């Protein structure tokens, strides 16, 4: 077989970017793979739309046409919807094709089944483009950290949310104004729910969890919150405290317990994600031998995502078997201190002015209705249940109230 | 063959870290490689020194003992000196062993010959630990960016220099005081020349160049400067201009021309390496499809380096052939603007108070004897030849003098 035949499902930003990159990097692909890559067919929805696709390529609205191609080696899926994409990919695997997907929602829901099916059929699965666009985080976890035991992954996985938080801080915009700026710049959809409510980051976090830990937490146990509660006033207070709001997905294994959250948190300038601004994405991986490494780069866009897909093409064409994501990684020695819930530092904001009435360890009264407290999570949640107006955000890392107070006094 | 037999040359920080990690991660290694890894022998220099090495391991001062082992699959080299290490590794390859090295000076000098020899003998070469410690930059360039054409690599590759620059800025220390702090913290040798004069970063840059571009520039054409010219006053001025001094290795291909420099430069807060502080290392890779990605992490230390070596062990045991680093990558379309030398922005500092007499485009008179100018490099160098007291540092990226002046006025 002297040619690798590829079908592309969907011809939006990702599909087209991939198609164009195959043309522009024909030589490189041939040099790496030893064979020419040819796009055999493209699945589209609307036949009327003009597209710049070579005449020899079959353009169809019917997946059966693709499945019935005489030769088909790789199916690249760049559709947004969860269904019927999943069933397409299942059929592709059953036909013996390697699959590559950029569809995070679908892969978060069906990744495990697809990986198991691929393993059974001895084909390979590429999903670098599902998380953090062009940053090779999936491949780093899959190919480069083989012996290291990953203990924690923290990531800024949604560029839209990060852009909004950055604009709010830098340009003193309200949430609504920053969202509008994001929409005007093409960084947010007309309906931004998926991004600003944390769903997009949640799906990506679940994909990372499966890869890094071989399992996912129960989805219902994952705290998921978006950035819509963050006001200019909160951003401003955080700034004065030397902190920044970041929407961070955290997946962590301690002992046999896997926990995850996807929500706004406060970080100080020592935190590896503090400086990640605008539409950039970044992932910080903590593993036992190397310690912390951070990968940063473009989390979206036509060519960064095409880069992820095309590097996956090399990966799957090397016929790499599915080995990760199927069984939980082994227990992590948690040490005794992990067995009880730990105190964390929180910024709480509320109408609850007489917070002193509650049995909670206040370490700083920042301003009216805003406090920094130390408490275990249950205490904070109790406080919340007693007072629905309460907003609370964990401060990651060490918080040095004395030096921060000195700053406030300046 | 049910066991992988490894010899370790050198039992300093890296050698011992690797040895201990093999013990602690025996299970993970077996799971990944499908075979047990056993350290068969350790080469040391001083037989009298107490070492915590299992009794079954041969500990010898004679490399011949190692070469004559009945089974030997991988030789891990963790010696500092260039010679006779090179000849040891040559012999190991000729015997059919995979080799792994952490020795940047040796590999910068002899990497190409070792890669060619390894290719001839069908063995694999791991050298992740030569550059940026635990950050998987070698593997990212080698395994993850296959189709992307790398155009530029920028890196903070020497933790000691970065630590000194950070301390000078944050704690207002002189160079001498910051160097002493580095030495007290174990981040600098008693003789720090190799670090602070840029030799260490230079070797690492040449290794990256070979990997990313398949060749190195002529070593004599590479501008190499350390950080010893950086005074507190310069750091202070930079700070007020919103800039930071960073010791950065830059390797860049434009057209068919490969250029490199390893020297202190000034960067603004938009530059991806601006926020890299202390002993951290970071590498920013610009390639044509994905754009910019940055990897950051621990550049040195027992376990970060051991991590690099042990992940290399997995790589070489997969019998990966040598494919990169042997022939130059193809020409990069430079566009017409690259053909003439471009104007850059520079901070120049000198006793040359009457700089107005020179035909140079001054865009800002920062303070007495300190100017920001725009000029092509030749002009700056001419100025330097006319006035040996002149110090000049390029400012990378856009420099917006208006907003900076406004800051200075604050």
C-alpha cells in the first residue's frame, strides 16, 4: 500500500485547516510516514456551500459513501455534535480504520468505548485536538511521561474564559463587556454557555483524567462552575491582593481517590498558571519523578488545531496500539495528612456582613463583605447553605496575608 | 531476553538519581517495557567512597569490565567530562548497546558522530537530560513535532544565570551577591564560569540546533555572552522600562541560513520567557503549523534529570532508530524582508555621552549614558568598536517607547 487514504468528517475550521495543512505539508508527511497521504473523501452537511476542495476528492453528505470507499486508512472527525459522530467512528474502527477526533464532547462521553473498540480491532486513536488545541498535552502524557506517575493535572483549558478574565482585569471591563469583546474577536460563540459555564473545560478535564489516571471521577461529583459569578469588583479586589482569577480544571489522585473540579480559583504570582493570559491555554502536570512541568500555547484556532490533528496522523499511522486510558493507574501514596480534609484558604464574598457569627477562621477582612478565611471545604459549604448569597473561591498555593496586607496599605 | 541490563557510567547526582529511580519505579518500568530493568554495573572513579549500591551490581573503575559484561543492553552516561566519555559511548554503540547521555558538553562536541554511528549499528540514542533537565524538550522536538517545520527555538537553558538575574531584580542584589546566593543554594559551582559566561547554555543550544534543524551554525559565528556585564543599575533601568533581562539562547532558520546567539537580552511582559524565574528553564518553540508553544519546568536537580534519563530508557528500549539530527532541514521561506539585515531595538549603555554625534536612530534617552535606539546590528557593532565601553542588549519583540515613557514618568 503506497498511499494513506484519509476521510475527513466535517469541513469547518478544524476540517478545513487539516485539509489545507495536508496540501501544504505533503512533503513533510511523506518524509515522516514514507508514504503519500491522500484525502479520499470529505463528509459535509450542506452540498450547496462552495468549498475549495480538489475535484478528485469525493464530497458527500452520506457517511455510507465514505465507509464503502475501496481503500480507507484513517478517519478524521472534525464535527461538533456528539451524535451521530460516535456511531460513525465506531463503524470506522470496525472497518479497520485508525481514527482521529477533535470532538471533545463526543470523546468525553464515548472515549472509553472507542478506545476499547480500537484496542480490539488493533487500530490507533488520536485525540490531541480535543484538549488545548495545538499544545501537545495528550502526546506528552501518552508518549513522554511513561514512567512518571502523574499525581495532578491543572489546566487553563478554555481560551474564551481566560480571555474574558484577562480583559476584565486589564481593561477594567465588566463581564458583559468582556464577553462582547470575545464575541467580536471570534473567541466566543453567539451562545457562550458552553465556554463561560465551564462545560467545555469540563469535557476536556474528563479526557485528561482518563488519559492521565486511566479513569474519570463520577461526573456528578465534579464541581463545575463557570466564570459568570466573577464581577469587576472581585477582580479588582483580587488584583489588590496580588491574586488573579483563573478558570482552572484540577484533576488529582490521592491514595485511590480521584477528584476533579473545574471552576474559578485565585492564584498568586508563584502559581504556574498565573501568567497565562488571553486566549492562551496551559497545562501544568505534576508527576512524581520530574516534579512540575507546564506546557503553554494556542488553545484553539484553525492551524494550531490542524497541527494537533496532523501530528496525530503521524501517530496513528505508526500503528500505535491503545495502551492508556483503559484501567486506573495505581494508588498514589498519599501520606497520612491526606486522609482528613485539609484546610484551604478562601476568598469569600457575600452580603453576610456579620460573618463573625460563624465559627470560621477569618484571617483577613479585606473590605466590606469580603473576607479571607481558612476552612475545610465542608465548613465553607455549610456557610453557603446558610447564606445563598455567598460566593467563595479557593486560593491555590501559599497565601501570605501579611505581605498582602502590606500591599493593600500602599 | 527477559531482562534489560543497564550500565551506569558515573555515580554523581544524575547517575545516583537514575539508579534510585530504577529501584523506586521498577514496577512502572516493567509495565511499560514488558521486561524487568536491572542495573548490571556502575562505573566510578573512586573505589574508596561509600555508595548505596546493591551487592549484586558490579562497581568498577575500569570501563573494560563493563564492556565485557555477558549481557549489556543500555549504557547510561552521567559523567561530566568530555573525554574519555566519548570513546566509552562509541565502544558501547559498537557493541550494540543503546546509549543515553546527560553530558551536554560531550554531546555538543560529538553528538553528530554518535548519532551516525548509532544509526549504522541500529541502536538508539537518548539525550533528553542534556538540555533543560526534566522538561521533555528533546522528546517534544523529536516525537511530537514531526510534520511541523521548526523555525525558531528560544530558551532559558541555564538555571544558574536565570536565578542570579531573578535575585538581582527581586532582592536588589549585586551580581556578586546573587552569585554567592546561588552558590550557597547549590545552584552554582565554586567556579561558575561555565554557567555565568554562557558556555553551558551554548552547548545546550547547539544540541537543540542539531535536533531542530539537523545542523549547527559554525560555532565561531555564534554570539556567546554571559550575564557578567549585567549590573544592578541596568536591571533597575530595565525594570522601570517594563523589561527584564533574560539570558536566552536563540536558534533561528531563515531561508537556508541558520543563526544562533546565546546572550542576555531584554524582554517585555508579552514575551513567553519574561515570567520564567529562578532556577526554572523554559523553551519556546516556533513552528509553522502550531505557532508558538512553551515548555517550562525544572532545568536541573537529581530527580528532574533522572526523569529525563528514565524516560529516555523507555525510548531507546523501544529501539527507536536515529532519524533526526543528521541532515539539515529544508529551506524556510523567508520572504523578501529577511534578505536585508533588519533594524532591531537596543538598549545601549555607555560612557559615550555624546551619542548624538553618531548616526544612529535614538528613540529614547532613558537616563544619562543610556539610550534606546533602533539600528541594524552592524551599526551597533561599529559603535562598539569606536567605543569599547559600550554595552548593548537587544530588546526582543515590540517595544512601545511611548507607553514605557509614560510609565517612567509615573
